[in-house]
């Protein structure tokens, strides 16, 4: 099994806490997105507790997703959202969005 | 009328011109153009906002905005929609997003416009930081 090389890009709060916009990193084959987040939180403990959902190659994914060589991975903080009630979901926050979010992967 | 106008769907660092969106969606078949402006308000949870600073994952944001317009085309085949979203500093009173819908009839234009703004808020990776007179804070949707 060979290593996989991926591009990580950082936005919003994640970018500010890490102090940079992107990294190219190499991980062992079989590494998941949750594993990468754990490695980032070891490097930058102030990331612990942030809520995010991942994207891989510009599509939403899950933390269990195994990365492939050449992937572009982003830990997407909750989007601007807003608090207006919605025609799609008449709740202040969108359940669909909530289920997309991975919760907290600080461990 | 023949042919569809080219789709207007983009991010910009400049003030948004609503007339450009109207021109992009309106055809002679339309009886209604519905335009939504999302604007920056001064007061946020009892703090005074100086401006908002929008950040985006630009490639994915534009891809998701196009996907939302594709959804509109499926749900409302006789309507056209346009979206322009600001990035960077947006001052109080300015629009951070404008959506326009061109439609044969008014009722469905309101429905489509509401649909588009709600989907943008759900799906499009754009974040806003509120910058106050005494600090700043990323606003998160959940």
C-alpha cells in the first residue's frame, strides 16, 4: 500500500486558527478524513470543538471517507446560514444542514 | 423569443448591480421579475456591526450555485434565475447577495426566489465574519 498525497485547503475560522490557507500532505493509504482532522487538532489544539463537514473534490463527503491520491479536502465550517425561517424547513436552523455536519472530531 | 440568455451565477468583490441580474433573467414571455436583496444590517444581537467580511471556497461555491440554478430549471422549467454573491468587505446597507427570477407569472417567481435563497444558505460554502466596533466573530449557521 502506497502513501496518498492530498491538498488541504482552509477557510474561515479554520484558516485563521491554523494561520495558513493550504497544505500538501502525505498520509498512509486508508487514512480517513477524520484521521486528518485529528492530526490537525494535535498540531493546533484550538481547532478542538469546531464543527465542520468535509468536502472532497468540491463535493460534500463524510468523515469516514478514505482519501485517495490527488484529492482536495476541505473541512467546511457551518455556512453563513442566517436565522431567517425557511420555506424548506420552517425552523431557524436547517435540519438538512445539521445532518450533513459531522459534529465534533476533536479526539 | 428564441434562445435563453446566458446564465448569470457568480461571486464578486464588487457591489452587485441588480439591473444586471434583471436583464439576465427577463424575457418577453415574462409577466414577473422577482428580485431578492440580502443586505447587511447594522445591529446583530445587540452589537453594532461595522461591516461583514465574506470568505468562500470559491470553486465549490460557484459549483453549488450552478447546481441550485439547475434545480430551479427542473422545478420551474419556464423560469430563469440568477445569483450574484459578494465576497470580502460588505458595508452596512449593501447587498451581500442578489437573486433574480424571471417568470411568466408572479406566484411562482416568489416561490422560486425563496427556494434559491434557502438553498444557498444550506449548501454554498460561504462564511461571514461580523466585524464590530469592539471585536469580530465568525457567524456559523448551526
